[in-house]
């Protein structure tokens, strides 16, 4: 152990030296290639992105485990234990986006073709999925037996039912993406002979084409109807082909959908997926009933509720296999139509598999140098694991079956408790270090913001002080100790992050001055907006009120002498605010009748808006944008009719996506206003292609309101002869007004377009004109583009219309980060730390949303910078000359207004 500790120490020191040398070489190379001036201008963005990514990793690492344990030995099969399997084959029909209420409501109208299976032999219920509700996560839960909390570094090194099947003598696994492929395979004699001679056969039919639309949509219902008819035909074909009643079937969904057609969040509609289990070894009536539901013919049915991961050991037991080695689920008892010995040995394998995981993680902990002085799980250690294993085998050999079952059940509970203890071993230290890192970064931003405004050329303390040297040494010592304890590498990084952040903060402090009390003056501008953000994440009503009050206060002069334009602007504000207030009740707009009409109106508005607002575009721009809208209309028509979209239509939409972004910086337009018009026209047209129903209409309405608000304010500003002098305090207040305005429109666009309603959501319809199905890996990219387009247009308006915004973008972003970090700090501190994943998911996701806000808005600003390159933006040398210009360039938002 001493040699191993010395080797780890050497590796840690070597790694530190390599990182420092690489950073020095990187900085020197950057200075030589780009130039000192450019680096000084953009280095702050790199620092912001790096720190926020580190904070994001720290927040994720609090609850997200580093990944499944590796190098675990699988258990024996039931056949090796002297018990023949209940089924030789397992067929899984996995859908996407089928909600439980869609299948079971209205006398099981969503399951017409399989209703008789439910009545005669099926075992039906609801499986509770984990979060985020994604197809990949569901597949891991169903076939590996654990909830794949999104790991910081992606990994696929885990065991599944498929691996256990292939490891079996003459085992076979087949995966199909269409039922027609399954039918074709079963009708070919050469392929069928191989399946006949397979001792174990698992077939997965992944029906991804069902999702991608609202459950209220007629197209979704028709696809579900046809899919279930094909499933019934496939079931009858399999039974007729093998004709031995040795096949078990599972029909379930990866996740549900909201009424808006989105998934990824943690709502009940997204997490509750139906399941139907029938065939060999499956009971029709059980004793452990969760609830009942009654059909309209008076027939009562048992409705069972399970965690989605519990289906993995249940499927494994049906075909006589041990649970996957990474399984963390308890085998549900009473669901198999098997002998008592079969059920006991299945539970026995479940207990042995969990004890093996507990043994591996305890051994890993005891490999650490300091494990003797660190806390341990008092209920389970290596000796007790050996006792449980020997005791269960002894009881089975002695014939004490009931006592063996009790011991196995107790071992399962103790093993799961121990696994939870060691998986969350560094939970409290990670929470403390994450809070300290957030506080350090917050204080750093306060110091920099105060000094940049009050004394731009102050003398800072620097890194060569006793405080920073001691703090850095303490961080390296802590990192070394945790590293020697064999903690995951990302855990070591997260525990060291606050020391680096506070070293940077102490180095930035001025040598003289009231550096302690001056930053506290910012609290009055931080607390109010942060409170509104927190309330808006839980409910749309505060955001709607804040939006109406803020923009109303911005154009307060118009209330005295209302003009027609002011009244039109006010009507649009009330319409948008009312929609934000009642968005969750707008599910009727996702039905086919409304959805298609609203999409057509949004396509018409995007082409009419430039004409009404007197925008000047070349005829080529009109032809390209109008042409792509015509192509999109054809694609939508084919989608609605259920016909395949030709590949050349997809190619045309992808070509326009590239053109919409690339044509702006390459444009010959020489003024910021004219380039802003091109940005609005191109990106809003692209937004229509990525939208469905009312979504694009809301985004266009929000941008039109922003533009009209500026014009109304400018009109009344000209009549106002009050001249204000911009002091340093006033300048700081204006920066916060900019920051809050950007956040206001950013969250209004996100909530209004249905992306982030209390969590990460996934609008699959964003890809319908770009990809043939909604399960492609490019869908998240399209969703991200769709999400950011309104914010890009708003940021472009700031750059084009306000030289104050251009000049003080760094100070504005510092103010914005202070507000967002306050929100993150709230959720990290008040998250339910005693809750296990996914019970703590909502608070964690809220913190991640607030943390990602800074990175996404900074990405929007970087894109806008590229859009306006090679233009003379008429920058001023002193921010104090911009006092009056700010009043006519962006909506001011004060703390009292918020």
C-alpha cells in the first residue's frame, strides 16, 4: 500500500506540473498568434465559461454518481441451480411517448387490439421512470436495472439482459427498429432455423416512430392505433411460429409525453409509462395489488405500480437468467407463475448480485490509505457479506426455504442501503465545497464589478501573498488526500475547485479601500430579480407579472398621452403576458385542428412582418426565405398526411439552416440596423421551420413587442427634456437594468415556446422538417438552435441599437452572473439533500437551468459578435458619454418594478 501511495503521489504531482506547463504554453502561444489586445478583450469570456462549467460539474457531481461498478462477476443461471426456466424467449415491444392515461383511459380505447390480452392473461400496470425522461435512460433502466443518472463523462460499460443472454450457451439477441423487420426475419426459413435451436432468445422491437407529437394530435393517435395492430399481428405470428407457449412478452413505453409533445422533464405525464406483461411464466392475478380500474363492461382489472428498473430483474427471472451485474432493483415478488422453489432461487440470485456490488464498492473504499480513520457503513462489511452468502446457501441446502427467503430479502435491503451509503459518500463535502465555490465566484464578480465602475485602474493584491499561497497549498493537500482514497477523479476536481476560485478572488482584491462593504451595495439589485427567477421556475405567474410590470414601467411616459402605436404595443404586451400566465392550459392548441392553422399563420406572419415594418431586403433574400417557407409547407403537408418526406426536402431545410447563419456576417450591409433586419428575417424564418403550433407565433410576437417598445419609448423620449448626468452609481444601476432585461426576455422566450417549464424538456417536433424520425442524435442540436434563436435576436438588437450595451457588455454580464449565481446558490443550499435520486431531481434541475443560463446567453452574444464583425459600430471611449443613449435603447428594469 505504501508503494501504491507513493505512485499516486508522484502521478498527482506530475499531473499538476503538466497542467501548469500546458497552461503557460497555451497563454504564450495565444498571445503570439492572436495578439495581446485581442486576448485581453476576450479572455474574460474564456474565464467565465471555464468557471461556470466547473461549477456545473460540481452541481452535477453532488447527485450524479460517477458510473456503474466494473469487473463484477455474474451469478449462476437458474438452470445451473437445478431449476428449468419459465420461458425460453422474451419479446419486448418498446414504444416512445406512450402515457399511462393514454392507454388506460376511456375503457382502454388506446389498446383496442390488445384489450383481450389484458382481460385474459395480461398483467398491467404503471412503471415509474427516472429523470431525465429520455429513451436512452429508459433502455438502461429496463435492461440493466439501474437509473442512469446522467454521468459527467459518458460511459457504456455496464451489463444488460442482452449480455447475459449472449453469454448463455446458444443464446441469441435480436434488435429491430420496425415490426416489418421482425416479420421478415420470422418468415425466412434460414433465419428461423437458427432461432429454433437457440436455448435463450431475446428480441427487442424499438418502435421510435410513435413519439414526436402531442398525445392530443390525431396523427399520434393514428400511429399508436396502427402500431398496436401490428404488435398484435407480430404476437400471433410468434406464437404460430414457435407454438410451444414458452415465450414471455412485455409491451411498455420508454417515457410519457406532455400535452405539448415534449419529454425530458420530471412531470407525472412524462414519468408514468404503462406496461403489459403476459405469456410464459406470468401471473394474471396477483395478491400484491396496488390499485384497480374497471372497464365499462363491469370487468375489474388489477393495476400494478413498479419502478421501471424492477422490470429488469423480473424479465431476467422469467427466462432463467441472473439479474444484470449492475442491477440496483428489487425483484418484485408474486408476479411470476412459477413454483415456490423457482421464486426463492430468483430472490436468492437478486440478493447475491446486490451483495457482490456491495463487496466491490467496500473493497474499493478499503483500498484507500486513510480508510481506517474514515466513516464506514455499520450495517454491512466484508465479513457480514460473507456471512449472508454462506447463510443463504446453508439454509437452502438444509431445506429451510422460508427462512432462506427471509434472509435473502434482508440481505437485499442491507446491500441496497450500503450501496446508497458509499455512492453518496462524498455528498456532504461536495455540497460544502460547491457552496464555497459559488460564494467565492460571487464575491469575485462583486469585487471586479465594483472596482471596474468605481476605480478602473486599481492596484490588486496578486497571487503572491501568504493567504493565496496557504489556500492553494491547502487545496493541493486536500486533493492529494482524496486522490489517495481512490475517489473518482471528478470528485477530486470538484473538491479542489473552491480553493482555486477563492485564490482568484483574494488575488483580485484591491490593496487599499473598503473592499468588504462596497460589494454589499449590490444586494439591492441582485435579490429582487433573483427572487422573481426562483418564483418563475416554480410557476409562470410571477414571470408574467414581472414581464408586464417591467415593460409597462419602461414606457411609463406613454400612459400620459397614449397614441395608437402605444395602444397596439400595450395590447401585444397584455396578450403575451396573458399567454405566459395560462400557458399550461393551452394544451388544446396542440390538437390537429388548431396546430396546423397556427403553424400556417406563423409562416404568413414571418413573411409579412418585414413588409409592415418597412424593412429593406434584396430580392434574393425574399426569394430564398419565401422559397424555403413553400418547401416547409410541402413537408408539413406530407407529415400530416402520414406520407414520407423526400430526402431533398430535408436537404433544402439543412441548407437554409446553414444559409441563415452564414449569410449574415458575409452580407454586404454596412450599417448595424440593416444587418439587424437581416438577422431578424433569417432567424425568424428558421424558427418557423423548427416550430409547431403557436410556438413561432409567440417568439415573433415577443420580438415585435420589443421593437415596438423601443419605438414608442423613443417617441416619448424626444419630448422629454430632462437631461440626466451619469454617475458611477447610475452607471452600475444601468448595467443591472440591462442584465435583468436580458434575463427577462430570455426566460420569457423559453417559457413561452415551451422548452423549460420547470425542467429540461425535449420538443421532438423541432426536427420534423430536418430528420425522418425524432430519435436521431441531431435532434438535441436542433432543439438548442430553436431555443436560442429569440435570445440571439434580442442580443443582436442590443448590439445594433445601443452603444452603451456594446461598450459595457462585460459589466452587464457580470451583473447577469451575479443574479444567476444567487439563484443557483439558493437551490444548492435548499435542495433536499436527504433525498435520493430522482426525488431530488427538481431542485437539482433548477440549479442546472440557472447555471446554464449564463453559458447560453454568452453563446448568444458570441454569435451576435460574429454577425456584426467588420462593421463600424461607432464605439465610444468613455461609458459616461452614454447616459442618455441607454434610455432610448433598452427597457430599464428597477428592483422596485420587479
